[in-house]
């Protein structure tokens, strides 16, 4: 009864809100009808590719793989390009396009995670092997960058996930010690990799010890940053590290 009333009042709230502030969808420009959808409209969410358990992927880095394999062989699928990475497994909620891309870009300006996005992060985290994580750690910003932006978008995502999953949120163990430009123009993959190598340190090793860490970030591109984080955590005694991002290019 109470829940139905809440649903009703949420619907009323959305209706009132869209009358007062008809927010334009960041993708197509038409109105966003449901507050929980964040910056994109329902139609754009529908057009955005969300990954599911049926997708065949490299079990380690999450890269979409062609073809199909038997259910019991899914864990053995590897792209081999990620063999050297320090994390156990990386997953993204979906493709870096449409509603997910707009959500990621909006999060760089405003520290807000829509209900829909939080739910997606949670659903992706609940799948194997990320569901065995014991602690959530956002990919840290360098203090200088943090001062410029005012917040760490990865920490905002990680906090939203921690709230839904009940896992401890740990913003203090891992720090970025080297100020690197994240996407400097003209940087090839090797240069990017070198720029984040040894850029992270674990300040509270006791908190990471024997834990299965879930690293959270907005976008997974080459994986160099999260791999460097996972290496630092592993050196500090963490059992293993997983990676969860909102999106990845496909
Ligand atoms: Zn739209
Ligand atoms: Zn791979």
C-alpha cells in the first residue's frame, strides 16, 4: 500500500517536475519524462546498447567477442590482448554511446547519478565474477585535478553503487600520486600506459589486505589506468581487483 502510494507520488513528482523544468534529453533534445532516467529520455535509453549476460565477451577484459560458446566454456574466453593486465575481470554496463555517453559527460559537470544508472551499475556488479567483490574503491583523481573539478566522478559512481550493494565504500586507500593528463591529444596507447604506470599508491594497505576490490570508473578505454590501480592494490596485499565502468567503446 505504502509502496503504491510512493509510486504514485513519484509519478506525480515527475509530472510536476517536467512541467516546471522540461529537461531536454542530452542526446536527442526531446523532453525527459522520467526523473530517474537522468539526462536522457526513455527512447534514447532504449536505443543505447546495454550489455547482458548473453553477450559473449573476453572473460577478463570484457571485450565483446564474435561467435558463441557453450555455457560452461564462457569463463575460458580470452581476447589475449589483456593477458598482462593486473585486474581479474573488467565489466561495463554498456556501450559508450547514446544515454550512457550522455550520462558520463553530465557526470563530469554535476556530481549526480540517476536512479537508472545506479541500478545498471548494481545489476552489472551482481554478475559473476564481480559479485564476489568485498570492497568498492573509486579510481582516484590527483588532488590537483580534484581541486579543479570539485569532485571525483568515479567516487560519485562508486558511492551510488555502495549504497545499493551494501559493500563498503573506500575512497581513502588508493591515491593518485602523479598528475597525468588523461586524454592528451597525440598520445598513443604506449604513451598513455607509461603515463599512468606507477601513478597510484596505496595509503592504507591494511584496508586493502586480503580484500577483493571492485575498482569503479566512468569509462574503460585501454584499461591502462585500472590495471595500474590493480597492480598497486595487489602489491599492497589485495587478493584481487575487479573493474566496473559505466561504459566502454565497442
Ligand atoms: Zn532522447
Ligand atoms: Zn581481454
